[in-house]
């Protein structure tokens, strides 16, 4: 299905996930943040707000399964450094394809290395429906 976006971009999409985890955060705090926000993953930023990775529940579970304690690790040890992201000028249909192709739960929006927001399929669907745009 192609989404008719009429040149709408990711900049037009309101991201509902405002959670960011700073480098240096220990595993216990990461788990608390993800659990309290009901998120399967969250972006990791450095002290200046630059996007440096994603941390997930599965990464935390791997630590627990290995017998290590969450409080003994830092987020940098378990975050994925494979940086999937788009820019604000990315068309909505391109972002949707990127999410589906890469099996992503959340898609960071980055400009000049800095995390602007994170969008999800939910956010993209809401943007398309709210705009009254249809599916072909």
C-alpha cells in the first residue's frame, strides 16, 4: 500500500516517545525508564544530545540471562550502535518503508547528529489519519 502524503515529511509528525537515555546511565535505571514508559526501546544520547545508539529490553534481558547484575553495567555496554534514523525532510512514506524494511519499533529523527525526536508506526498512522489522507 502506498500512502498518499502530498509531500508531507517526518517534520510534520508529532513524536510521542520523548524518552532519551543518557550515556553513563546504569542498567537498573535503564530498565526502570523503559518499564515506566512502557517502551521496548529508547534512544541513547551523549551529554550534548547527539544520538549514539538504541537500548532495548532484549539487551537488558541478555545481561540478566548472562548472570550479570544490571546495576553493574552502563547503557553503552548494551546499546545497539547500528544507527537507523531519518531526517526531518524525509517523506512520511519513505520513513514508513524504512521502518518496515529494517523491522524497527521506533525511528529516531536526527539532524546534524542530534536527536530531534523519535517516531513510531503509531505516530505515522496518526499523522496520516489526522491529515485526512487515504491509502491507495
